[in-house]
């Protein structure tokens, strides 16, 4: 009997975690701030810059500044596009239902929370 209870409890926990993950994914709309490939490229570039510090410290700092500026530009572009996408979902004049507006507000809340988390 205990094994059955444990089995059911485990299944319920897994189902709750699955629902939590689905909600997190919905909030993020599946959009990454920086793609995994881009992030990997940026990290590789950082490693290269850091490795060159001993031979040319000034140039390494200059390159680090440029890399950070590039990463910030990508983030800004991503957030700008996501905000525009949100706006297009509700800004259709008077032809928007209260339900559509409620969903839009939820998406803005998730978007705002992502902004604050950066």
C-alpha cells in the first residue's frame, strides 16, 4: 500500500512541476533573451579577450567594453521586439475584448518581471 501511495505522490509532484514549467514557458513566450548559440559565442569571445590581457591590457579592456556594448545592444533589440509584439496583440482600436486585454496585461506583467530580473 505504501508503494502505491508513494507512486501516486511522485506522479502528482511531477505533474505539478510540469505545470509550473509550462507557466514559466508561457510567461517567457519561449523567447530567449540571447540565444544559446549567441551566448556561447559571447562567452568564447570573452575568454579570448581575457586571454589577451597579459600581452595587451589596454586593448583587452577596449574589446571587453565593445563586447558588453554588443551584448546590451542585443538585449535591447530583443526586449524592443518583444514589447512591439505585445503591443500588436492588444492595440487594434476598440475591437479588443476585455479577455484579450486581461491576457495582454498578464503578458506585460511577465515581460516586466523579466526586465527586472536582468
